[in-house]
């Protein structure tokens, strides 16, 4: 009887774990971030509407809509999260906590279309004392914020590039294109990193010093590092051409 009970638990553990991955995906705010990204794609498309020939513009819209289709992005992201995060339990516990909920709310709010439009010309300089700046510096070292920002920027920039490549096949070889992409990625990471402390001060300004310290503690922990490494892989997968 005990053997059968143990076998039943083992057989059901995979589905339970899969549910935890799905729950983590939801609790960490990935679906809301994807909605905001879809809005950014739409705005990027509109910027080219009056400057491109109609055929190229329609190719741009069709290609980007296909590449960044919501369901496909969710599927790629969730598969990557399961692949790169051995256990979702510690990160899920964090994002279910009161501080984790505040972190998610701050991140989702910062990526909203309203906020992006409001600070399109750049973020204002945030005044903070030495203690808070030190906490933010620790956080910047613990989470891949600059890398994530670079990936999103590259994805939005590719909206036009992908369509141009389709209209003019052979314009650039795959090796040359990859080399250019890596160069652009490193340039963007350097640019974003130069102002990352002020950006994080802006994003997490609703957190108290004590809450920010708790967030830093999680981000620096082995469990937090495992999650944020997987999170970057998850973001990259969601934005990848399917």
C-alpha cells in the first residue's frame, strides 16, 4: 500500500511542478509585461506607416505580428522557464509574498504604455541617499536589467529590419547579420548600464528601503540568481523568431 502511495506521488509530481511553473509565470508578471510589449510593437509599427511604401509597410506589420503573436510568445517563454529553472518553488514563494507582489507591480507599471510615453525623452534624475543608492547598486549587480533592456530594444528594432530583409533577400548573410546583432547588443548593454542605477531607482521608487533590502537579499541568493538567469533566457526565448 505504501509503495502504491509513493508511486502515485511520484507520478503526479511532474504535473504539480508544471503547475508551479505556470503559477510563477503568472505571479511574476510575465503576461502583463507581454501585453505592454505588444503595445510597444504596435507603436513601432505606426511610426513607419507614413514613411515606408505600402508593400514594405504591410510586410512589416505582417512579419512583426507573426513573430510577436501573444500565444506563441507565451509558449516559448513558458517552455524556456521550465527548461532553465530547476525548481520554481523559491521564486514562486518570493513573488507570492507581499514584497514580491510590490516588485511585480512596480515592474509592470514601469513598462506600461503611459509610463513609456511619459518618459520617452528620458528618465528624470532620482535623488536618493547613500543607503538607497548602495542597495540599488547591489540590485543592479544581481539582476540582468541591462541585458533585458537590450533584448527588448533589439526586438523592437528588428520590426523594420526583418521586413526589409524579406523584401530584399540576400542583402546580408547570416554570419554578418549575427555579428552585427551581437555588436548592437553589446553597445546597448553598455549604454543602458551607464544609467541603470537611476533607472532602477525610478522603477522601484515605491519600495521602502527595508523592502528594497529584502528584494536585494532574494536577488543575491542562490535561488534568486537561478531565477534571474532563467528569466533572461525566458525573455530571450519569448522574443526569438519562431
